[in-house]
C-alpha cells in the first residue's frame, strides 16, 4: 500500500512539474532563429526578448491561454494539498472525490489552454507586431508538455476518483 501511495504522490508531482515547465518556459512555438510562448518572443541570434502585450492583434487569445495555464497549475497544486489533507481526514473506505474534482478542473484548464493555442496559432503568429517573422515555425516542447500534462492530470483525476482510503 505504501508503494501505491508513493506512486500516486510522484505521479501528481510530475503532473505539477509538467504544468510549471509548460507554463513558464519559452518554447510553445519555435523556429530556426526564434522561440515564442504565451509571455514573450525571443530572437535566438540576438538574444533579445519582446513581451507580448495588448498591442498584438490576437492578445485576447494569448491572455486566455495564459489564464487557463496558470489556473491549471494552481488547481493541480491545490489538489495535491487537498489529497494530503484527505489522506489524514477521510474515514476508511471513502473516496478522494474532492481531490479528483480539483484535479479534473486542472485537466480541463490545460485542455482549454492548449486547444485555444492550437486553434489560434496561425493568427497569433501572423501578427505584424513581431520584430521578426515567426509564422514559419513549429510547435515546441512546451506545447507538447502541456498536452502530456493534460493526459497526466486526466489519469490522476480518474485515479483519485477510483481510489479508496485504506489502513
């Protein structure tokens, strides 16, 4: 039973780490001489970065991605704290329903963020406000990590729903 508990905790911490990395790191859209994410665009050759502000045409889409990624990270961390609390407070045989609900909210938020970015990436990167041409790129590893985090939080949320507290 202790091994199962350790696996659940490591799996949850891994989900949170993936969410932190995909939210913070600057690699949602990459090219040969640039990398961009939901916060800034950086030119690799000159190592200069430009913040993505409201001067961009599709800034409302970027803000939605920013907000939902931050929410998903917060929900994942709160779910871990609730799990630890429920571990000591639940009676034997009860399920971790509250933890599951919060983790599934985290899953929903990261799915919304990655879906918005997937849908709007063409309009986001054709903006004339960028200092260099960023339309010729591809999805970066932070974007891929966001989808992996979606999968991990979904599995974790379902796992908490099925899990019962034992002695």
